[in-house]
């Protein structure tokens, strides 16, 4: 599909640059609404916690959060509430260890861990949902794209569409981008959160995980090389970035899929904008508004986010489309 023009034009006046567009809603935006929690047991002995807004609809949106996020983040809860208010059931799931309860295994989650999305989709199908759309933010968007692409020809027929926002399609380039002095605020915030989980895991699994010297880690590469890669079966950080990135899988996606990456996103260098793939793709739509920041996209005079309106508009516009596999 062609690159599509964006309807997101101008953020509120007080969001005067990409950092303000990213940080202000993350700190100050609040969403009302209650979830119903369910614990889904996984085949490897671990679990993920699912948070529902539902009233028995046949349409379900499955929402995946970003790195060190959760179902309680404003962008997830806002999306769940918007779809719920517009006639859909909503399922916001928490990656392993992100729901407030530490997971049972030494491993936790990462950008390429699509087996958990697959388990959640299968669970939703078992619950008789007939129409499922995926929505993902940042890491959750990357996981959603990889899930769809790596299962070419095997995505369940009930999964009809996907909408993703602020996606680091190339993990190595995004990790390197956050090493820049002007971006280290974000990196340090992530590392601080991850350190708490590593130290808790080191107590539970001292033979597999050590937190000694964590304070010396100053880059994502160092963290991923020491923890993400060995805990999840990768050779090293570079192997993890190559195999877990969603970029190589986008070309294989076979259902209508929207990727929205703002051109001023402080997390995303040029390698995270799959322009050439989208130009010649039958099902992938790339939208690159000039502003929006990272998972920002605030609107004047409303508590809603443009992301909620755009995701709903997209999945509704394509809800009757479906690739027929031969």
C-alpha cells in the first residue's frame, strides 16, 4: 500500500518538542475505568496476567504495552476504554513480570517473544471471539508485527487486522539512538526499572542471574548482552537484535496492518521506518506524521489520544477484509 498521509497534524501548544510530546502524557494523563483480571497459565509453567474490559461482544482488541509498561499505562488503558466504549471487548495483557507479580521462571520478556501473544490469541479464540484485532505500542507493536509476519499462512482466521504505534522496527539502531546524550534520560529510566527486576530475580535464581555490578551497565547493549540474550536463548546482544527485530518480518504480513511512527520520535532513527517495504506491500500501511513523539499523539481539549481514534478508525475500515490462504 502507499505511504498514507496522516491526520495527526499539531500537538497541544504546550507540547513544544518531541520530548514534551513523549513525557508529558506519560506523567500526567490519567484514564478512568476498571479492569477484570485473569491469570493465564502458560505451557512452560509461567503465567501472564490479562486485564479485561468486556460485555460479551464478538469483537476483541488485544493490546500490547511497551518496554517496562503494563496494562495500567495511560496509552493502554485509554485504548482499551475507547474500543470498549465503541462496542468491542478489550484485553490488555501484561508481559511476564509486568503486572505487579514477578513471573516464575528465570526468563522474562523481550521484543521478539511472540509465543505469549500466540497463547493469548489462542485463548481468545477458545473463548469464541470471532473478530480479533491487535494493537501494540513500541515494544508491543514490534511483538505484534513479528507475530503476524513469522506466522505467514498460519495466523488464525479470527485475527483480522493490526494497528501499531511508535515501533522500533530495528532494535539495534533504536538501542544505539538511546545512547546519545540527548536521549539518555529515557535509557536511564528504563535501566532503573529493569534493575529492580534483575535484583529480585537474582534472589530467586542465584545460579542463573547475578545483579552484581548492574550499576556499571550504561547502555541497552550491555544490558541485553548480559541478561536478555543468555536468558532467552540468544548468542549475544547483536544476535538478539537481529533475530528479535520485527523489521525482517513485516514483508510477510498478510492482514491489513497499520504502522504509525512519528518522524520526530526520539526513540526511532531512520532504520525504524520501513518505507520501501510499505511502498510495495499489499497489506501494510505506513503513516509517518511529522510530530507525535514516542507514544504521545496528544489532542487539544480531550482526554482521548489520537492513537485511540486512529486505531479504531483503521480496524473498522478494514474489518471485512481478510486474505484467503491457498
